[in-house]
C-alpha cells in the first residue's frame, strides 16, 4: 500500500469516527416557496400525463448504451 492510499484511509477513518450532527436540516423560506410553486403546477398533480418520463428514460438508456469511453 503506498503512502497516498494510507493517507486516504486515515482521512476516511477520521471522518468516520467524527461526530455527525443529526436532526432536521433548516430550509430557507425561498426554497420552500419555490418547491410549493413547482408542486402546484398542473403537470405535477396526481393523474397528470407523465408518459414523457418513460420516453425520457428509454431515450436516455439508449443514449448511454451507445456511449463509448474515451481516454
């Protein structure tokens, strides 16, 4: 194991042992207002036509299946 691996493992171990804050995360009022506006849009209501999602997922999967890794 080289020194970089050892240093990385030590850093991760230190992070793992550090105390983490728990509890609710405070959200800004502007963020909550924006979420409410987006949820109120007609396309986000129950029963709205969401067939575009299936099409998007299918096209995305097709695109990624043809992707070639370039180095």
